[in-house]
């Protein structure tokens, strides 16, 4: 059972109360939500629904917008890919941020916030399209990225685990060379440690591969789905049988 | 076998749905007839205005009447003031007001028109700022930043919901209790109850227009999405609800749920088609109808699904060639995805006044949302290609497949990962609209053992019950 989108296990009661009521529109709650984002950045939790409420407050009250908090919300959303979280956050940002504008128009505006959003959107695209090697090289290519993810504790680790999770769903066996690039773990020791301790995978150095134990996603079974037959489907026929007899 | 019989023989439409639907169809007939008498009513009220009550009657009628297409800014401001004073009167009088409302459908018309004017005002304001040509209007808009403000619009909707205790009433109905026990002084009156109820639908729409898709769905927590729901009694409300719910699902990448919503309403509309022709809302409904077919085409391309027969043939008729191109995928299909999305998405708005001094920084909100949606399409555009190839094999070498597709093996690995991810989707089972369970949304599954792709296909067994029932209905 996955929690519904509007729920979050780690959400404090006071935040929950605000979200349920009309205070979610009250500009005075902005600081509470901002503190909550800071807390999520520290303790590595993520509450998409609450963060969207903060972005909505920014949407309605542009003068309250704190660029840094807004980009932190986006950065946090990156750590739960693949999911619609990032694009739902973008949807509440002002249209002038033009997250996927590549023709450089916005650069002319010379706005740091716009530039940050566009950079993060680029990272999101790389993650969502599973170009993990490019993701790491892009992330490491510019100091601006380092600034953007600096507030999010364990950003790289969170993303790495997420990538590993996706690999585990699709692969039963993967070559060490590819894994190195995808996880950005260049030393063999670190890679082995991560694969065995964090993911519980088996490293086969002789064959140069890492084996992923069978899980629900990568076992791949063929099956024939049979039809569900319930008595209710025959209701009409049965009813008619009775009616005609009478 | 006639269409009617086939529709009746389809078991998955719900067993009591036919009786329900007949009732709705009759109801709709009444509405159409009613609209005619409504226009007469308009004429009589406009004859004599002057005294207090008649002034109020005029306000009530005006609130439900669309503005002229070429209405000036002054008219729009005046219309906003009219709504403000009307809602103020309804909400803040001492005790519930005893109003004789022109009609049962009046409540929907008022909320619908209220939001429509908000939407078109915001879009107009944004357009004035972007073009930067009409300095006079820009100045007028600059001086009135709070007219049609998002806070006042939401305030009206939320106040109507709270005053009528409609959510409490609906929750009670869900539990099988008597809603009147929770209705209170206001909510027990049809005026407040209906305004409150349609304000929920209105909120769904406003949230969606502002790009808050999860909150849009959350708003409907207390409303049950079925034909027994109150919104189903007013055709336009029924239609609007499913359009915005389906669209919100689509933006949350829950395509299976989006398809379910669009199919539901489109099947219903196809059955009531004969009656719409007479109605004056026919054009609006026909347009939304086409939009939903476009959206369903997008969703089906992203997530291959077996559609209801009626929908499937109508879709082939309207978008046959485009659907084929969408389903083929590949970069060539991108412009088509964008074109259909733009033609079928809601008219998104920006809730705050634009920057009149720098026309260049104002971006059309529709462009913003199209960009966000298209990013996801670009990321998944190779899924159809992957699927069509893998269907042919049980095992396949990755490098060989990469050779067929003329791409780098590294790229192909990414495509395989993406396709696998997107074939897992949250799907609604029960409870609130935001709830759901992850489900495998695809009959094709695979796993990689280094460079060897193992493919498996889930086959659907023969569907005998449908066939059996259909034939039974014919001979027996």
C-alpha cells in the first residue's frame, strides 16, 4: 500500500492542520512551510504535497518568493525521481522561469532564479530520461550546481540510491563499468561497498558484473490473465429468467 | 446488433447504470426545455427594474448570463462588482437569505460564469501586458490590481462551501447517514446547498487552471465520482467535472486514470447526443467533447489501453491518422503531441497581475504548461518504438537491437530503463481521487542480464463472458 499523494508519514501534525484548512492560503504560514522545507533538507524526508502548498503561496504572493527555498524544493523533488513531483513543482512556479526554454532568451533577463530553475530542470530531464552518466557529469561540470544542491543533505547519496533502485528493477546483471558511470562511484572499493552493503547485490569481479537478486520487478514472468467472472455479470440474464417464468 | 443492444450487453459499464442513465437522459431533456423557458424569464425581468427586489432579481439573472464577447474592461469591472455584491448579500446577510432563484440550474450557471469571467479576465490582462500596445487599458488594469484577484475568487468559493456545510453533508451521505443532520441553517436550503456543491466543482477547475493538479483532485475528496452524484444532474457540470479530473490525472502522469475519466463521460455523451442538438450549450459541449478525444488520444499513445468500442471508433473517426502517428512515437511525433495538447488543454491563467512595464517577461501560461508537459513526452517518446520491437522477441541482444534502431547501446539502455519506469503507474482503486496503488500498466515486461534482454508478455485470456451474454441476449 502506497500512501496517497496528499499524505506523508513524516509530516508533523501542525503542518497537516494547515494543509487541511484554509490557512494553507494564509501568507503568514509561509515561514512555517519554509522552515519545514529546511527541515526536510536536513533530515532527508520529502513531503511533496506540503511543498506544493508553499509554492502555491509564492504563486499567489510573488513578493514572498524566496528563491533559495523554491530551488531547494525543486532539488528535493529531484531526489524522488522518477515521479511527477518535479514537474508538479514547476507547474506552480511563475511562467517567466520557462524551465525548458533552451534558446537562451531567458538568459538575457539575467535573473539568477530563472537560471537556477532552468539548470535544475536540465538535471531533472537527465534523470527522468535515465541518462545517469550525463547527469553526474553535468552535476559536476559547474559550481552553480554545487550551490544548488548544497542545502540538501545527502543529495548525491539520495540520488544514487534512487538510481540503484531503478537499475534493480530492470537489470538482473549489469557490467561493473556501466555501473561505475551510472552511480558515479569511480573507485572499485566504494562501488563494491555500495553494491553489497546498500543494495545487497553480488559483485562478481571475475566476470566484471554485478548480479541483482530476483525481485518482483526484474523476474519477468509470462502469464495469462484470465477473465474475472462474477455472478453480478449475469444479473440481467437471471432476472429475465425469473421475469419470464412468472 | 444495434448499438443500443451492444451498450446494454456490456457488463463492465455497471449493472444499474442503464436505469440511472435513462433517468439522466430524461433529466437532460428537461434541462434543454427548461433553457427555453429561462430565456423568457429573462425577458420579463428586464422589463421592470427599479425596486429593491427586482434589482436583486436582475443581479441574479446577470450573474448567470455570459458577458458579450466584446465586453469592455469597464463592463468586466462592473460584472466583478456585481458578483461581489451578490455573494456578499448571500453570504453576509443576517441569517440565510430567502431568495427565489430563477431555476434549479441557476447555481451551476452562476459558478460557471463566475469562474469563466475570472479566467478570461486573467487571460485578457496577461495579453494586454504581453502586447504592450494598449497603454490606456494597461493603465486601467494597473490601477485595479485586486479586481478579479485570485484571493477574492477563492474566498467566494470556499465561503460558499463552508456556509453550506456541503463537505460535511457529502461525507454523511457517503456514510449512509442523513445529510440534513449536518446541513445547518444554511446548508438545508437548496440555494446554499447547490451553490456550495457547485463551488467544489468550481474549485477543481480554478486549481487546475492555476496548475495545482494535486490540489484540484484533493478538492473532490467528498464527492463520489459516479452517475448518482449531484453534478450528474446538470449536464454541463457533469462534463466539466470529468474533463478537469481527467486532465489533472494526466498531468500527474496517471494516464490509466485519465483514460478512465475521459471514457466514462464520452460514453455518456455519445448516448445523449440526440438531445444536445437542441440545447444552447451544444457548441460548448461539442468543443469540449473534441478536446477530450484529443486528450484520450494522447493518453492512449502514452499508455496503450483497450478502449470501449464506442470511444475507439469515434477516436478513429476524429483522430485516426494522428492517433497512428502518436502511437508510432519517435521525435517526428513531438509536434503533433504539442499541437493536440495546446488545442485540448484548459486555458491556464496566471493569478497575479503581469508586469506591464516589461512586456517581454510576461509569458503566456499556456506556453509554460505546454513546456512542462512536453518535457515528459520528450523523455518517453521512444517507448512505442521499444515496445513494438520487443514484442517480436523472447530474448534479444541489446547491441543487436541497438543496431536495428541505429542508436548507441548506451542510449538504448536508457530507453529501456525509461520504458520500464513508465510502465509502472499509480492507479486508483478506491477512496479519494489521489489514492491509488502502483500497477503494471503494460502487458510487455522485460529484464536485462548484462546485454541480453529477456522479454515476456502477459496475454489476456479469451473473454468469454461478454460473448456469451451478448449471444444470450440475442436468442433468449
